[in-house]
């Protein structure tokens, strides 16, 4: 009976999604992880720029551009958990990532999920060519980005 309980406990542990980060094993591995994270975030930024311009009225409403950029941001947001799964804190690397990411991984993952959801919603608004609600949808996406930055980015 004891062996069965131990086996069940191990199976449950192995089948549960991990919300814990793995520690980088070398400086090279950590530096590569930081480089990839920064690249993903730069791509998010480059796709948010035109959306912010549209929301502020600096760029004309363009449903196709909005849809394309929202789709890209959704895909990039889906990568966040993977690219932040490696804890790089023990190495002195140039990064704006706050230690809290790896201390509060569940919350970090919920914020990346909120970004995915906001980007998916913006795609729906864009595909519907909904000029009455696109600014609000862009704002919601920006808010999802900001909520993560406020807590998990060192300035």
C-alpha cells in the first residue's frame, strides 16, 4: 500500500504543470536565455508601437495592421513562460528582469496569459473592423503589458 501511495504521489507530481523555474547551470546558458528574452520583448515592443499610435489617433485605423500585430503579440506572449522559465539570477548579467519573476512564477504566468487573452481579443476586434472598440482593446493589451512591467521589470 505504501508503494502504491508513493507511486501515485510521484505520478501526480510529474503530471502537474511546473510553475517553478529551473536554475541556469552555466553563465553561457543564462546569457543565452537573457538574449532570447530580450529579443522576444523587443519584438513585442515593435508590434505595440503602431497599435499605440492608432490608439492615440496618430496613425489611421488599419484593421489589417492591427490584426497582424495582435496575432504576432499573441504568439510572442505564448512564449513568455518558456523564455522566463530559466532562472538566471545567480549570474551577473545585464537584464531588467526582476527577481520576483522566479519568486512568483504563478503570478508571472497569469500575467503572460492575460497578455495572450488581450491580444486575442484585439484580433477579434480588428477582424470585425470594430472602429468603436479598437482603442479600448488596444488599451487592454497595453494594460496587460504594463501590469507585468510594473511588477517584474527593473527600471
